[in-house]
């Protein structure tokens, strides 16, 4: 939080009222820096992840500017377009617009895959002030001439890195090409790999740059622990952990959808109240699982990385990485689900032998070692040569057994 107040930032009275109704007293650093710049009409490059308050940082000035220059949007048009990679994130942004715009008459539409097109087309027919969309479905509706962006004044790309990871780059470029050159453009990304930087150069005009380091956002406030464990013992460890006091609202991350379903199955057998959220679930099922989790009806939510970006639930006590992600950046995103809105949190990562390289990658990225809890495997402290073929290298033992089995065959032949 900052020493600045929302009143210092120049937001309209209607927005100020909505903020006090939401119990926001102080702007977060990204809000304090971004809001004045955006009210002045500048483009913005924001390097920040969820949990920093970035949604309000772009939504508040957007609503302020839209109201100040009020005009009817025009049929099938949108005055502002917000693009986000996942359906969850789209819904979350749309909810924020409702919350902050509660004292205004802003119309908005949500366009995303996984649900019927008809209601979305209907909503767009008379035009809207704000359109929040995932790129695939939006392009689809644009090609069918249900959306016209040639009078759009504001473009916001949220989680651009994830958008590119998910293969939306071509769709995004096609969409942006339909917007007028004269517009205000904002791009937010948690990381800045080369292709995101290139996109930013292409679409932003002399942007103001704000970087809220991931380190200071989440990593420093979160207790981060690693549990070295055999792959086969992860289930038991998870069940034991979840039985400990304090594990009140927990997200368990797996790398794959299949893995998530397996975890849900064995936890359900242990009578742990749990649900999964991943890309194979229908939009309705994902939303319901998220809702149950948010309302405390489900204690443990099992999620994959793609689904995790949109999870905006306060008071998550623990994040458990049942499997380590292959991209170190995903680790930071995962653990950022806890320690939201100023709270502290605990992240526990399971690491089997095959995941140690990923652990090293994560520790390099966050520039610190995770605290080891539980037993430290012998071979982690011993030199490599002494451990070769030892008990924690199951591959080697397996090869030996196969060689022994083959010899008698060769003699027989
Ligand atoms: P975001 O980074 O936009 O996903 O926001 C993270 C969380 O912080 C959300 O639950 C917001 O409702 C909350 N939040 C955002 N800004 C503030 C603020 N200034 N004061 C308190 N909570 C906030």
C-alpha cells in the first residue's frame, strides 16, 4: 500500500463512493502510479501480476474517462475493449467493472468461448461501453460481423504473456488491426519475454512503463517451503498435510488436467472436500467450482496453471504444488494465489527426483532457496558420484534388473 489516497488521484465522486463501498481505503502501488497517467490519456506498459491490484488500476481510470466523454457507443460497437486470456479472468474483470461502476450507467458485454454465442450477439447489437473478451470468440464474432471495433477508443490487453503462451498472438494482432490508430492502449503482463516486448512496441505509443516486481508483490510475503518426496509418496503426504490444522482454504496445483482429476479422485476417497478447475471442464462447471471455493463450501481446489490465472479468491491459506511447473514463472503465479490483498500465505512444493531441475530453475528466478521441510534426501547433500545407483535413483536400478534378465536369454539362443 502507499501514502497516497484515492482522493489524491483525481477519480470522480461516483468512483470514490464505489471504492468506499468496496472498503478500499488506500491505492496499491500500481494504482497510485497508473491512475494519474491513464487519466491523462497516456498509453501504459504494466509489468505486474494478479494480486497487485492491477484490475482496478486500469478499470477505474477507464470508467472515469468513459463517463467524462460520454457518448452512445453505436450499433455493434464498443467504446472500450479489454482482452484477457481465460474465461475466468474475463468474468473477474467484468465483475470488477460492475463493482467500480455501480453508481454509473455503463453498459458492458462479455464475449468468451464455452458458452452460447446468441446472448453475446444480442448484447452487442445495440453497442456497449465496455466489451471484455477472450480473443478467439471475439474474432469469431467479428468475422460474423456482430462486432465493429472501428470506433473503439480504449484497448486493454491483460496478461499478455499468458495470451501469447496460449497461442492467441495471431488473433490478438488481427483484432488490434481493426481498431483505429488513435486510441489509448494499455498492455499488462506478468513477465516480458521477447514476443510480448515486440507486441508492446507494435501497439503502444510512447507508453509510460510501470514495473511492480513479482518479488516484492508475492514472494517476500509468502512462506515458501519444499518437501522432497518420492513421487509415489506424494498422495500420502498431501493427505497428511491437509489433515493438519490451519489448512483452511487450499489450492493444489498439478501440471496436467489428468493429474488434477486424479488428485480430486483420491482426495474424495479420503473424504476431503474438493473440486477441480481446468480447461476440460465446461465454463459452468469451472464457475461453480470457483464459487463453491470462494464461499467456503469446498476446502480444497485442485487447479492447473491455465485455470489458475483467473482465480481471485481472498484468504487462501495454502498453495500446494503437487507437481512443480516446468516454467519457473508459473511458480510465481501459482503462489501469488495466496497472500492476496496484503495477507500472508504459505506455499508448499512437493519435489520428487525428476523435478529437481525445475526446482533449481524456480530458485534461480526468485533468487532464493525454498525452506526444506520434512526429510532431506541423502543424495541432496552427498556428492553426485556417491549416490549413483542409490535408492533414490529408481531408473538405474531398473536398468540393472533388465540386464540381468536378458543374459540367460542370450545364452539360450
Ligand atoms: P488484482 O491484482 O486486480 O487481481 O487484485 C487483487 C485483489 O486485491 C482483488 O481481490 C481486489 O479486490 C483487491 N484490491 C485491489 N485494489 C485494492 C485496494 N486498493 N485495497 C484493497 N483491496 C484491493
